[in-house]
C-alpha cells in the first residue's frame, strides 16, 4: 500500500475468512518479537475482518488531526455550507487562527457519533398517539 495515498480500497480475500476472536491481539514479527496491539488498532482490524467475512471491500482513509471545513464536511457527508451552519450554531467546536476555521478530527468524529446515535433513538409518542422525534 502506498502510504502517501489519502485513501485505499482493499478487496476481501478470495477464500472465506473465519470470524476472528475478540482482542486484544498480539502481533508477532518475523524475529519472534511480540507486540500487543493498542485498542484503536484492535477496533480497526475487527472492523476490517468483519467486513471481509461479509464479503465486503474496505476503504481506508488517512486523516490529519486538524481538518479544514471542506475536509470535515466531506467526512460527515454534508455540504460545506451545512457544516459552517453547524459551526455557527456551536454544534462542533473549532479554532480560527487566521481567516480559516480548523476543526479537530476528534471533535468531528464525536459529532458524527452523536448524530448516528440520535438517528437510532426511538421516536417519542405524543398525546394524540402520533409519534414524533425525541430530539
């Protein structure tokens, strides 16, 4: 894999991949040295293994820790103007060292997780029996 690419898609193996046991996992080098993988890498590998077991390809993307508004919008799957409205309403913190806003990747991912969690929240019943969003 070219480490300078920002994105790479990997096809699943042609042979069936058995489900992997839960981590933590240990990586053993050719010299026999073993290193326990950090939880973040364990999570990423489990995601890839699950996708491959389902026969799906996986796209890996590199992200800097500090994002432009366009990069953050692309990551969230929204337009840049929509992201700017989110920023203006305080939904995601940002820094503005000059004339351009910069967002921390962790803040963008936290917002994405909150929104994803809200999408799966059951709707609350109203007095008339109709259901409306619980937000």
